[in-house]
C-alpha cells in the first residue's frame, strides 16, 4: 500500500519489469503452436541450444561484472547471460510441452547462480 502526498491510500499493481508475457499471452501462444506464425517461432525456440535439456551451464561464478571500472572489460558476463537465457528458454519449453525436465533444468540453473553469485557490478 502506498500513501500519496495527500494522505489518501492508493493501491498499485506490481508489474515485474523483465517478464515480457502475461499468463494470457502464454496461453494464447500455447494454443496456437501449430499455426503460423507461432509454429515457426516455437520451432526456432525449440531448436535453440539454450532450450535443450543437454544445455551445459557456463557458470556459476561468484562475480559478474559489466564494463568493470569503466574499462570495457566484462567478467563472467557472457556466461551469466547465456545461463539466464537458458533458464528462461527452458521455462518456456516446460510451459509449452508440459515436460517437467525443462522446469527442473531452469530451476537448477537459477539455484546454482543464486547460491554462488555474491557480486554483480559494473558501469553503463
């Protein structure tokens, strides 16, 4: 609950900034996986190496840095981005196929990073 300057309570819905699909969007996508253009998009997702149950994690690492100290040097950033992409794609594959092995793979990637990474740093 948030208070406005006038003291009147205002409720605001939370929208996660990095989830591009609502459950309605996902349901619509799933319902149309055999129709174009959804079928070709799904085929591309399923063919991507990040979507594979045989995807091999590139991390986790304790530190990830982007543009370290303004030098343009990255530390473990590519590995982090690839593993996060895999976790996302694996979760989509679970949703679309119902195969819980995809959900487990996404879970394992996220837990490995969450229990290892202690520093995320860098500059824009």
